C-alpha cells in the first residue's frame, strides 16, 4: 500500500485545491458514477470561495487585539496618530493575516 504524505502549504492553498476539486465534481459535464447531485458540489464550491474571500478581511476581534498591542507598544504616542491609529491597526492585522494565510512574511514592514 502506498503511503501518502500531505503537501506542506499555506491553508489558503489547501482551500484553493479543495475548491478546484469540488468545482470539477460540480460541473454537470463531469460524469461520476455513484456521486451525489452536482448541485451539492456547486454549493460546497460556493462556500469555499466565500471562505477564501473572507480570510483576507480583518474581523473586529483581530482589530481589537491589534489595537491593544499597538497601544501597549506605543504608549501615549498611539493617541497622537491620526484617527487614533486605526490605519496602523488595520495594516498590522492585514500583514499578520496575510502571513498566516499565505505562509509568507513580508520583506519589509
């Protein structure tokens, strides 16, 4: 029996691969004996596509944590940033989330 080893890749790539698979089986032109309705796979593909789109958008919890970390690191200087540093907060979260999803850290911050 062949031993399978998972490919080491970023979670977003795993989701993209899953999306390709379900899109293939969701295609009515693909004849797969014994497989459930193609609409089921089309629904799964839609959910995965939505998840991939949502991964890059920071949520309120991540914004709150980032805000507190920056406030702790910058002290009173944080309050001097324009708009209370909200741009810094969003950019910090975006960099961290992108690194987590892609597995690549930015060259410069």
